[in-house]
């Protein structure tokens, strides 16, 4: 099989896949006759081929997927006018603490936020698939240690936690996550409340994140296959 045909096979598989595909899964398409390095090179070539289109090929935590470019969001939203879920400031700050300081216990989160965290917030984030218990701290009561999941990175369009904006204040981090989540974002008035205590420089960071880090959505291909994201 020549490289043109191999790219076509990869392209078709990725467009029709309901979730990101890892390189090891893509090798199955070729009965493992193509090595991982060759697959990665072909994927990079595909990225270049789609560079000027409204859809792009990206590498997220779970693997490779096609998704719409951020500038297409305004138009695609018109197809789905229903309102998306909204998250409170408390929910986003809790998620930010877990994302930036993981693994953490509920007690750690409460110490950082300075308030008691409702157990329903933790349950909401677990049900969303964004956090999970990865162990227990060897301390009195052996409290659960929480960390983010691959689903969390996939939904934010990130390959690893290293790609999160470098921020220190939980409110700044909450603003950043809200910007990255796009549709599943906190209400605007709560964003204003979150950044109000910050310095002008930090508020500027939050504003830049909101305007410039809107994520893309995976396209919905025709046929019997469809994307969840």
C-alpha cells in the first residue's frame, strides 16, 4: 500500500470513529504492517492536508480525532440552539483545584477555597467523567484522592495537563477552564464575579482566555457513525 492510500484509510477511520483513536489502534487498520513512527508521520501529513479547511486533525489525550476549528463554532452553534449546561463558580473552582493540584482530597480543596465543598459538586464532576478517585491518602480516615481523567483532557481538546495555561490563583484557573470548555461554561455574570478580586493583569489574562481559547467540536460525519463530541 502506498502512502496516499494509507492516508486515505487513516482519514476515513478517523472521520467515522465515535471517539479519538490511539496510534496503536490505527495500526490495526494495516495489520500492524506499518510501525508507530510511520503512522505518526502519515498523521502529520494529514494534518497539513487539512490545514486550510474548517476541520482540523488534532492529537488529544485519548488519541487522534477530527474536529471543527474554533472560528467555525459561531456557525455550528446555529444548528444546535439549545442551551448547554452551565456550571457555577464553585464547581469550576473545584475542578480547577483538582486539575492544577492533583491528586487532592476534598479537605485539600476546602483548605484552598476556604469554604466547605458540597458533595454534589464532586458527584457532578464525577458524573461528567472529568474527575475520578485514583487512591487514598495514608492519613486519618484514608480520604479519597481525586484527579482528572482522559475524558477531561479530550473535552478540553488537550493532549496533556502540561497544556493548561500556567496560572496560580484558583479563580484565574476557573476562568481558564471555563474558556477552554466553551459551551459547558460558567455563566458570564459568575465569570465577572470570579475575576473581580484579581489584579488588572490577571483579569486581562482571564479576558484573553475567554476570547481566544474556545475549543473546537468533533464533526458529525454522515452515515451510521456519529461523534459524541
